[in-house]
């Protein structure tokens, strides 16, 4: 890595996980106007053909463009992979940005995908997988799930449902949800994560994007009613979860302890898969 000044117009910004926000760019421009400097350098990757691709600092780069800067200070990385660059982009946003629930789901899902590609042993869920995640990556999905759960006042189970929702959403879904007149909430994403059929998911997403429903749950009820059903058919995952909760609450403490001991590795593997099941 070297620190250099690079031409703003030569930096490629295609393929970013989220667009810059007007509020974020405006805040940066106001700060620069007051202090006369941009506090942090952006990060770019110099590819083998010499082109520069933005890794981190989308809002800083956009502010520089609007201020008419010809050059910007950058940390230039060489000999790094696409996956490494993507992880840096994700972690930069996780550490420094106030992500909304939709972006949180997308970043979590993408980080899980890249991490498992780099660390296939985590995906296999072998014994001790949880310990290796924390040992090999200080910003693993597991630790971020804990932090995110605390931030939003939700259980880790809800956070893994967000991962599931982020995994299922395609580019069309994301583009529509960003246009929704009401902010997409954590509850909306958790509801979307329950939908297994793509066509059903598209209908719910379109209802939210067009303002025909105030929530994903309301959209599902309306769709079910239009198909002649008073309410959505109970999700088999939810039915199974209720049965498990009932059995757990009725079991003696020693039985629960033995169950955790006997099935601990399996439970850990399921959590790290981010499955809502």
C-alpha cells in the first residue's frame, strides 16, 4: 500500500454495494468548507491493467467531485484480490457508516458470502467453527451479528434472519425497496426472509415500493386475501420453531443442558449458515 494523490476522474466506482447518500455527501462538503481539509484518504485498488477501482470512501470521492477537485489523496493497494477489496469495502461501511436495515442486510449477506469463500471451513461448520471465526477475522459475521443485535435491540436470531433476507434479495428487489416511500424496517426484512417463493417475494417487494402496503406483513396478508385466503398459510419454519420452543420450555434444565452438549456443533453450524431455519 502506498499513499498518493490520484486523479478523481480516473477512479472507477462501478459495482458498489450501496449508493452514496445526499445527506452524507452534504455533511462532508460542509466539513471540508469549514476546516479546509478532507480528514481521511480514500482507498483504491490498482489493477494489473493500471486502472484504479474504488475500495472505500464513496462519499469522500463524491464530495471531491462536487467540489471540483482534480485530485484526491488515496491509499493505493496493489496485488490484492476482488474478495479482499470487497471485504474492505464492507468493513469500512460497517465501522464508519450508519447503515439502514436494508443496507445492513445486504452487507451482512455479502460479507458472509465472501468470508465463506475465503474460509470454507467456516461454511462446513466443523467442530470449533465459532472459535475459528473469531480467531481468523475480528469482524466476522458472528461478532457483527452480536453488535448489530445490541444496536437495534434484537436477538441474534433476528440478525441471522437479516442475513437470510439479504441473501434472497436480488438486484431488482433492492432497487425497488430503495424507492419505497416508507423506510424498510428490520421487521419488513425478517418477514421477507420467510418467503421461499421468488414470485411471492416480488409481489411483497412491489407492494412496499409502490406504497400499497405499510409493511411486508401487511403486503403478505393483502396478497393472501386476494387469492381467497384470510391469512397467509403458516410458514412451516415458523410452525417448527413454535414446536421446538414448546418442547424446550417443558424440558427439565438437565435435559436442556444435555441437548446443548450433544448438538452444540450442529447448532453452531446452523447459525453460521445464516439460515432462518
